[in-house]
């Protein structure tokens, strides 16, 4: 009887250590996937530059992508990228190109913004 209990404890220990190894392996794989996805996202942000044709003026407009940071607002983003245009016009353009209906943006949002 005591031998059976000892065997059960040994097999339970082996099972627990096997589960821990598999868990560590899964965590490692998940971290690698997150790193790869982060690198791909960063590269796509660096590479992305969109050109569009303004229907009214028939001019080619260049857009750049940007990530919204803490403290950013549509007004601050538009004022940094307004060139000589009215800031309200830039805000309307940013909202239109990004399909934003509200005046709020969230940290981490990726916005297309017209280049000066």
C-alpha cells in the first residue's frame, strides 16, 4: 500500500513537472508571436503613406499614419498638420478619411492625417 502511494506521488510529480514545462513553452511561443506582430505593426506604420485625390480640387493629397498618444486631440493633431488651412477644415478631413463620427479619439488609435 505504501509503495502504491509513493508511486502515485512520483507519477503526480512527473505530471506536474510536464504540465509546467508545457506551460512555459506556451508562454514562450505566445511572447514570440506578440513580438512578431508588434514588429509587423511598427513596420507597416513606418511604410504606410497614402495618396488620395481630392474630388473638389483634383489635387493629389498625401496622408501619413500616426498613432494617437496621451494628450492628443483632434484639434492638436490638426493644428500640428494644418499648413495654411483652417484647423476646423483639417479636423473634418481627418474625421472623414478615418470614418470618425464623434470628436473623441483613443490612445493607440491609428489615424491617417494629411501632410502639410
